[in-house]
């Protein structure tokens, strides 16, 4: 009884839901690679050819990515870009150019 109640509290997301509802644009192959590396929540086998992901785990993944973004949000403005922010982070060494 308790297992049925616990399972009903989780919402499962299909592959289409990952894209449409959560905005995760990765291909099936890339998701599998990320799962294998431990960088994305693991899928659940729902049927013979059907998999899904637990919504709360996907939400936690997105929240962690947002937290990482906020921690490393130390971009500088490059003078050559006329005030636009370029992908140059503070404290990151850039390769020197040969003259």
C-alpha cells in the first residue's frame, strides 16, 4: 500500500516533456551520455520501449545548473567589443597570440 501511495506522488516526464515543458534541448543520445557520466538524472523504464524521468529530479538538475551559473557570473567587458560582454572570465588565462 505504501509503495503505491509513494509512487503516485511523483510525476514522470517523457522525452517530449523534457523539451516542451522543461526546455531541455538535448538529443536522446546526448541525454544517455550525460546519464552515463552522472551529469543528468537517470531515466526510469516505464515499458518495453518507453522511458521517463522524475520531474522533481529534473527540477533539481535545473536548479543546480542555475546555481552554477550564478556562481560563475563574473564576466568582464572587453574594450574592443564596444561595451558588449564577451565570453572572457575574470582570472582565466587566455592563450597568447603570436605576432
